[in-house]
């Protein structure tokens, strides 16, 4: 177990290191000059050169990357070129909101995806399977931004059932402890804030959960179809075990391993999809921060966002790998 854990941690470090190299090089390849953007149109060549020297942009790329990496290991990604605030501080405020949205979407996708996939497998060849597969087809085919715009138009603007934009109403006072409104509401016992933020997140969570729900549903259906053919289920039915127990206690746990893998992978998809969702619903998470940073070529903030997202994704997948032994006792980490 310890050897496996060390090996996986080392692999994760290499992945994060590769992500930092690709991100660093990509930001220096795209057109535009940060010094010109900071200096403005009226800046003289001398002023622009001075800005480049202050930012270290006149040094070779390998020197710039080493300086960035040595600081990033200590959690220092530099200062935002827009706000002149610590880049890590900017990400520390925005990331919890994105993580909250992604976690809720993954939870909704897992519950309904497993349920739809199980029903589709058990009711194979019936109209129930057709309807469940139609839902998954919509989830995999419809773009996230298109679904979000439709929900905003009808559920928010025309019908007025749901609020438009932000994660909580400005009229509600909530103490920021973790910068996750749901967690902060529970910690402080502010149940009005909890209900309000859940009301705000219904449309974004539904929009973001459609794609992973469709993927999880299909994987669950495929796994269940394979497990339902096994002899031990026929034996259980022959002993008079109720069908619900056969399905949910014997069949589903044995088909759950591929679903666990999909859950870990879909978390990364949710983090990237949250950028579009947050933009459509005007949520103050990583989506807004990413777009503004890219437009301004705010290197420190972009690098901080990418590294934090890469670390979160690798940690989630490491936890998924370790959870295999819980769902399948036959697995041993040697």
C-alpha cells in the first residue's frame, strides 16, 4: 500500500510539473506583450523596457520558468498584473465557489446518472430504457452554454422562478469563512443564507451536471448489463431473494468500479465546464477570473489557476484509485 501510494504521488508530481511547463510556454507563445498592456498606448519604449525588466520578461525563458517554479512550490505565484494583489489570493477567493459548484454538480450527476443507468439496464428493451437513453443523449449532445442560456431565458427571465446571476442575494449578510456559501451558511447556522444560495445554484448545477450525468449513466448501464448475466444473481433469485435486493445490494456494487473511475475523471471535466457555466450565470468563480486574466495576459493569475486546478484534479484521482479497494475487496495494492 505504501509503495503504491509513493509511486502514485510521484506520478502526480510529474503530471503537475508537465502542466506547469506547458502552461508557461503557451502563455509566452500567444501574441501580445504584457509590458505594452501595462504601460498603455502612451508609454515610451524606455518605459516599456523598464516594465519588462521589473517583471523579468527580458530574461531567458528557462530562467523565468525556474523562478516561477521555485516560487510556486512555496505557494507564491507573484502579484496580479491587473489588481496588484497576490495571484494566489485571487485564486483562493474564486476557487472555493467553483469547487462548490463542481462538487454539487458531480453529486447530482452521480445520483441521477447511477439511477438512470440502473433502470436502463434492468428495464432493457422497454420504453423506460429508451427514455433514459434519450436523456443521456441530450446531456452529451447539447452544449453547456446553450442549455444555460435557455434555462436563464425561461426559468429566470420569463417565469421568474430562479434568480439570475451571483450565488447569494446582496440583501443577505453571510460571514465568509471558507468562501463556499453553503459551507459558510452551515458553519454560522445561517439557514436563510443556505436556502438562498441553494436557490441560486439550482440552474447552474443542473446545467453543469447534464454531461457527467449522461456519461455516468451510460457507464452504469454497461456495467449492470454485464453483471446481470452473472450466475450468482440467478442463484440469489432462485433462493427467493427480493429483486430490489438482488439489484441494489448484489449487482450494483459489483458494477460500481468503472463508475468510480468515471466520477474522478468527470471532476476535471466539471472544473473546465464550470468556466462556461459561471460565465453564463455570472458567478464570481474561476470562470470570470480565467477570462479576465486571459484577456489581460495576467500571467501570474493564469498560472496559479492552472496549477491549483491540476493539483485538485490529481488529488481527486489519487483518492479514486485508493477507493477501489473499498468497493472491490479483491483489489490489493502491492
